[in-house]
C-alpha cells in the first residue's frame, strides 16, 4: 500500500486532484487515529484531519516521502496540528472565562406574541405582506425584493417603510427611533 503513495503523490504534485483524493482515502483513517490519540473532542479531531490534508496539498511540492510513503509526514504533521488545536482551545477557553456571565432574563423572543404578529401580518395588504416577507422575514435585500416583485428598488424601500409602520400600528407599537423595541425602520 505504501508504494501507491509515490505514484499518486507524483501525480498530485503535477495537479492531479484524483491522485490526491486516492492518497486521502488511503491515509485518512491513520491520520484520524493519530488525531484521536491526541485530542479529546470529536470536532477538534475532524478539524485536525482537514488541516493535515490541507497542509499536504499546500506543501505538496516540498514534501518528502519516506520509503515511498507519505504516512510518516502525515503523522508528524498530525501531531503538530493537534498541538496547535489544543493551544487554540486553551486560549479560547481562557477568553470565555474572562467574559462576563450574561444576566438571567427572559429571552426577547419569548416576549413576542407570535400569533398576534402573524394575525397582524395577515391583516395587511398583499403588497405589504410580500415586501415584509422578502425583506424582513427572509432577510433579502431591497434590490433582490425589487427584482422578484418587478418594481424599482426605491419602490421597495418606500413600501417597506410604510408596511413596517402599518404593521407596528396594528400591533400598537411605536416605530420612532426612541422606541427601542418592536418593529422599526432600522430593523
């Protein structure tokens, strides 16, 4: 099996992606086992495997095979990558430990009466429903909405502004900049 690395690696260096894929298929289990020995989180193991093969591809012109096998290089690289992943995890955990603990409080989404909002939305005109659905609920740009609706972007902007005001009015909420909650022009 090791002899296969030499031919495939020569082809991979010349840009043959399929040859690189064969090396990956042949060696990924060994690389994963090495990463599992060194890392305790499955996501970190998968990240390490991906990084090792990315590095192999990135450095493909400079890699040296040992007895026509790429495995020694892959295993050493896996060890180095695992050390870097662990160091990164420690830095991330330290950062999280220094962040303030969020105050307990209700989730703002729990404060919204979904049925009331849906009823108010259904009570709007079709044009208002369409522009609110596209721009607010589906987070499409005004330009995208204009294309779908077959109108100018400026038309969408003005329709969206008026539709937000009408929806807020139906919900009994202010749309001014000082309101701080609900549906506003800045949403």
